[in-house]
C-alpha cells in the first residue's frame, strides 16, 4: 500500500453503533478499507500510512471493561500480533495533513474531520484530489483478490451454498418466509459467520430488495432467496436462487426460469480476462430477450427490441457487481470502483442500474445475476400505443402470472484463462433444485 | 403525553445506519421514545408535540425506491393509519424552540441540532431544563406499562421462552457455542421477531457480557445463555438460563446453581408495589451470601461479611433493571429513569452496578437476575491478608472449579397485589432443565 501512496493517509475503523441505548450496539463491523489493510475488526482505531511507514492507533483496553467483556489484547500484544507499530489513539491529537476516505460511521467521520481539519465530502460529491488518489490506490489493491482474500471468499461461498441447501429443505407451503430465512441464517450463524447483507426471502420477487418476511408461502409461489454469508474477517458471498414453494416448478415457471438460466450461462461464458463487463451485461440482456421472444412475450426483431430497451421491462437491473469485503465491493466510493476511469454510468434503461463497467482482470470477483420480474410500475408505465406496448404480447404474458420474480445469482472469479464459479456447488438447474427439495 | 408537557417537544425516529456502504444498512430500529409515542418503526421521521396537539413529520416515499423496496404508504395513508396529522419532514426547515432528547443515531442528532439551533448534550452531561422536563414526562409514561405494552412484552417473553427450550435441546458436547446461539436465533427470527440485544451464549460465564461464540462445548462445562427477543414493534424480553453441556449438573454445579436460584426466589418474593428495588437487590445479596456461607465458601458472621461486600466478589452486578422497549429500559437517559429523583448510584461494590433504585409500582417490569461467577480479576485482587481474603475459603472454592458463571434471569411484572413472572413458562430448576435437555 505504501508504495502506491505519494502522501500520508489516515483511515478510521469506526466505533460500535448504539442501537437504542449506548450499551446496546449493532454488531461491530470495521470500515472495509481499514479491514482490508489491517486484517482485523478493531473498533476505535485508525491506520496511519505514509510512504515507507505505517502505524496503527488503537484504543487501549479499559480495565473496567474486563468484568463485562473479558480480557482484550494490550496494544503491545496487538502490535506483535499484527507486526505493526501500535500507539494509543489519543496520541493522534494534533491536526494532520493527510488523505482519507469518508467512513460510514458518523462518529468516525466527526473524529476524522477534527484530525484533518476538514470534513470529508460524501463520495457522491466532487473529490478532494488527495482523497481521490488514496481511493484510486485502494481500488487498485482491492479490485483483484490475492490468495488470502480468495480463501476467505471461498469460505463465505461454501457456507452460503450450505445455507441455500438448508433453505431449500425447509421450504413448505403454509410456513412463513421468515421460517426459511431463519433456517438459512441459523446455518450461517452456527458456522461463526454473519450475514453480508439483509436477506431477501420473498414470494414477492418482483420487489428487487424486498425486506418483509411475514408472508405465508403458498404452493403455487416461487420463493426468491438472496442470502450471503460474511466471514468474521469481513469477506462476503452473494447468492440468489429461486425455487417453487411446492417443490415443483410449474411449466410456465420452468420456461421463464430456464430463460434466466440461459442468460446466466451466456454471461458466465463471457467472463474472462480482457472482457468488458458492460458487454457481459449486454450479452445477458440479449440472450434473455431471445428467450422471451421465443416464449412469445415480445414480437419484433431482436435488434429493434434491443433498441427499445424491451428486456429492461422484465430485467431492469445490472447483470452484477464487484464482490469482496463489501457485497457491492467498494460501493462506499460511489461508482469510482465500479467504473473504469473515463467511463460513466449511462442513464438509459438498459444501463442505469449497472454497477460495474471495467475490463475484467484475473483475481476480480463479480456476481452474475440476471433476472425476470413482473413489476407492476414498469408494466403499467408503458406509453399507450407506443412501440414497446405494441411489441409486448400481454395475452401471452398473462399465462405467466405465476411468476412474480426470478433471479439466479452466482459469484464468479476471473481466472487467468477464463472464470471459475465459486458458488458452483449449489446447483441452479430445475431438476437439481427439485431433487434437493424432495430431500 | 401532551397533558404532561408545558412546552413543545420534538423527537426524531432516526435513519437506517449504513454498515459498510450506504445501501447496506443495519436493520432499522426507531429511537425508543419515538416508537413509544408513534407506535411505528418509521425511518426519517420526527414527532412534534405541544400542549394539546401532535404532528408527525415523515419522509414521503421515493417513487424511484418502489422498484427496490416495494410500495410504501403515502403520508396521507400513514396519517389515516395512525390517526395523526402527517406532513413532509422537509417542512420542518425553520429553527424551533422545543425540548428534545439525544438520539442514538448521529444523523438524527445532527438533524435535531440544526432544527433546534443547539446540540443536545449526551445524557451523562448536565441536562438542559427543557429536555429534563421532557425526559421526566416520558419516564413517567414509560415506567408503568399499559395493557397494549404488556401484550407486546408477553409476546416477546413467550418467544424467548421457546428460544431457550430450543437452545436447551440443541446443546451437545463437541458443538460450538455458535450452534446453540443459531438454534435460538432461528426460533426468534422464524417468529418474525428480532434479538433485543447481542446474545450471550458462552462457556465462559464469568465474562458477564461475553460476545464470543466460537468455543467448543465440553461435557463438564456450564453454558450461560442470555438471549431475549424483541417484537417488530420494539418491545423486549431478557432471559438468562445456565445449563450443563452434558445434560446433567455435577454436584458442585448443582450446589451453586441452587444457591443462585434461592437468591432469585427470595428476590421474586420481595417484588410488590411499594417495595424499594435496592432492597430487592440487597435481599438477593443477603440470601446468596447465606448460601455461600452454608457451602463453606466464606467463614464469619453474615453481617460482618455483608459489611465487607463479600458477596460482590462472586455476584458483582445488580439484581436487575427496568425492561420495556429497551432491554435496559430508558438507559439512553442515563440513570434518570432507573433512579428515583433524589437517589443516586452508590459507588461501593455492593451497589455500583445496580441500574435501578425506585419504589416499585404496578405495571413496572423488571428483571431479577442474580448470579455467581468466578472472575479471576476479582479473586486475585483481594488485599493480601485483608479481612475478605481471610474470610474466603479458597480450598473449598477450588472444589467448585467446574463453575465459571451462573446467572438466572426472569422478567417480573409488578402487579396490584405482588408480582407475576412473565417468563415463568421456562423452568429454572435443575430437574426441569435436565428433563428438557433429555428431550
């Protein structure tokens, strides 16, 4: 890291966030850039880096706290564990001229503002040149995962696969969504991991990030399940499967499911070094659209329908994103990590929700997650008599009313020669899912 | 509430707290005072109350958000649901002269500071007179639970009881603590509730709030389990049981377990309207000390040992605390809720960790949770040759080395005539626990 820096930098880890009173906190999770460089979820700490040197400033254990939380390592012990000079955080009292990055924890933001004599603007606002250089150095480090990171990411993927199998086996008509969620979360917690993001376990798959879990599962429903584990060190997995509550896909569900799976397979095949991610996205759109035309949902030529952004009516989001310490890796930096220098997010319906447009390199980990959703707002928002309304076959669509939402998402590593699906141990074909559900 | 106020007040609900990037938030939980008055976990909202009137200011649903999170009620719908005037939060732009309370969410604190033209001091600092009056009005309301609150608290207690039964049944030598935790959490999540506080599931019971869950369970261990559910509306339960990993208490474990249980029973019996809670605490200390003398751990007269704070060597914390929307109810206000006007926390070892000293009234809900712990720091910290060292029988104590920590905690409602243990459905006697574990 020091080699990439031309000036000092200061990165905070954050403090535990009180939930409803000061001693009742959300589980602590250090800021990702700090975690990446220090490798430890250490509250109340900051890393000072300058060309050729690095020092950790940490909060010494409070003796009065031992009664409640047990013994914590002293700063000297921490220093020898980490192989890094460690000093008390309080020693960092003066004003410092350093680059930094806006933390998620407001207390850390206030602390940094005092140390630096300036407020760090949120990443949606224009960047300070110093901070931009630091962000770019970290992006360069974090874009491609080394072996130690991959080991963590494989562990998260493996537990996530097990959690989905547990969810498949616990799905029953008459239970609530929360029941399936709980069985999956139990597997993650039991392994010592945590959830990388709020789980989506929903019969309303058309709500892309549905957060309710109180619906009852009915035999005809598809259940969309987007759940991923995070290792204690903070590395994430991100996996979605969609399965039938009854244990058997209907013919219409199977048709659309296979369409999404075909689009995913096409996207997989395009993941290799040098490929531009927006082209992977584009390919997934094209292949899904071909399938939808074959199913009779659209009439017209492929090219004309692509021009109309027809596929975004049913697949409005991007094919995926970076994955690493964050489930949308480095999204705290806005699009700075996801979009290569010189590229900006397009606003047309085919690209506006695409979070990544870089040329792929070995060691990058991305999700591949096409979907199909019947979203009332989109379906009712077409221009009456317009070209897309004319191309859409609503009578045919009505036959697919037992499909609210389907998403299939896997974690795909770019290798030297192509790609490796880290979550391949979890099947996604109709037959295998049905077999797992049958026990 | 308005009747208790002499001037306007403004209470914020808080915003979702980003975990590692802006779109990945901790589960939202509204500030408790807001929840209490509005009855709804509404992010980005504030309640304006003045004598004779109340208005809710809320964030209107963002149409772009529907794609990701589904439809949210409009402000008009919210108004008719809540029976309360609702206006957009942005309308509260001017400076307001109002009382308020310091929220846990720093974003809400900053928002309030702007609205009020002043920063609210944390509750550990001297109070502004306006805010103090508001705090006291809320304390008066929240100290005694009405039927609607009790219904919620009973629900939380019932699910918590079920979770402990699940934990008892899933405890096995060779498993990890996380395995038991996961089985309990699954029961809570499956019911649609959440955890009221970070769960303690530990073979190191001597660490009062142990947060690790990675130890392996050995047949001779006691497992200390402090887990409570919270309803979606935010009401908490708080229950601890301690059980043997093997399914059978050893003779020494049973002796000390029964001592703690005897102290708990004595404390229960003292809970009634008019009783002073510090006396309940004192009684639990006295009874536990009698048991420890009987077991031969101390020699000397009861009164002399009480004078020496002998029991605090093994039972250093308070007998309990208020319970309601917060697991330590209203602890966001410091000791203002727990200590009656004119009473302050004593600093001697018998009382320094006592969170509550009020005269009990019908409708108050408190925990009763004595314990016994072998805490190395306390046991090694005695004055050599001092009176406590001389009174302690270390040879006898060595025979109890298979007891690290025991705590038994139940939720006890003060009734018109005495008390009701809301968590009585979960047995705490040795035989019943062993029977549940045997399946």
